[in-house]
């Protein structure tokens, strides 16, 4: 599959992926797993979010759930959820326009894209975000993936965990010299300080937030110490890894072994490999909030965040263990 992806990328570059300029009218479609509700009905802060009913949470944009959970965290002092949401809308429109422009490639030869229009659409999203908006995995975090119960420096900076690290600034399309592939080595002479940087905690959420704006049936899924994307429709179901330099398609078996092996007992007790509901997505974001607070030494606030994660995700053992460990530090 990797060699196939390389061939697709080379072909695309030769035919001129870098000249995309066409605009268009964006139509926000209903999102699978909960469509964004009107701004007037959406929670404006953490307090309102935690007071929301499950039905209200299900009606929220996943991006808003994520951004509100970063409220008050280190490196989120200038958090602007509405500005970030506007950036998401802009990026989604760009993805929609360029996907429609190049959809003929899939229709001409579906087998080049594993006979999956969904995979083609996600690959196009990855290309647009990488080439047009310079989205990158934070190189300082590549070798430290962390784990859900670890208290290491991976969780020190909220920008590595939440969407505002990717959306707090919106570079103009094509701000960099033309790249040569979806899997390049970052040019050390180009500073990454101005790139939208994320990790496996934030990049899958970015793809899902954009995809749901386009009506894609995307779900957020957990495995041990990692988040990934699932395309889940009546027609097809497959997993996606979007934190590398591209977009790779897998089945569940891959994530039973990567990044760490899973036992069947862990899968059942920890809720791994299941498509999360919107309420479970919020529980996950609250656990990440707890990690960041704990790393900052704000233990009582971390306890409160973990407790909310337990309330919203009572069937997930990791949240109970995290809460118990934080309570012992109080």
C-alpha cells in the first residue's frame, strides 16, 4: 500500500497539485456522530459545556468540545475558540474545493485508491492540509508519544494536545516551497515555529472536524497511547493513520499492535478500538486536560477533570485509574 501511495503522490505532483486556486461556496453538511449546532445554542465555556446534557453534547462540533477543554491551560492563554472554528471552516472549504476538482482521478481509476472514494477523499484532505496549510507533527514529540497514564513532558504544552496548537494561526495557502512528496523529511533550514504543529492527540481530531464539515462519516478511536480515525459508513469501514507524512489506510489488526500491543482484556476493559460517541469524545478531551493540569502541578484541578471524564465515560478503566492516582497526590 505504501508503494501505491508513493505512486499516487508522484503522479499528483507531476500533474500540478500546487496550482490549486479555485474557490467555491461551502455548504456545511450534517456530521456523522453529531452535527455542529447553531452558535447560539453552543456552550461558550467549560462551565456551560459540563452542564450540557448528552443530547446537547452530541449536537456540538467536535472542534468546539476540544477547544473548550483547553480553556485555562498552559499555552492556551490566548485561546480563541471562535477564531479557531473560522479557520476550520476556511480549511474545510479548501479541502472541499480541491477534492471536487480532482475527483475525476478517482473515477478514472478507482483501483489506484483501493477502490474507495472515502480513502481518496481522506488522502486529498491530507495533501491539502500538508501542502496548502503546512500542518505538521511537532518534531519535538515524534519520539515521545507518551501514554494515557504517564506524567511526562509530552503533556506540558496544551498546544500539543488540543486543536488550538494547529488552528491558532492560519497560514496562507502554499506558504512553503513546493514539497516533493507526502512523506518528505522536513527541511532543517525551514523553521517549524510558524507551522501549525500537532500530535496524535490533536491531528486526528483536526481531520475529523474538517471531515464532518464535509459530511464524511468519521469517528475518533483510541488504542493504547494513541488516537486514530475511522471512516464508518453503511458502505465501508476502515481505519486511518493521519499523524505521519500522509494518510495510511489500515484495519483494526494494525492498531492492536501499534504503537503498543493490546490484549483482548485491555480492549474490553479500556474501551480501545471502538468508535467513540460525542460524549466519549468529550471524556477523552477531559482526560487530556487532566494530564496537562497534572503536569503543571495543578493537581486538584486535574482531579476535577479526571472526575468529569469518569462521569462521562464510566466504562473506560483508564479514567478511573487516572482519577485514583491523582487523588493520591492531593
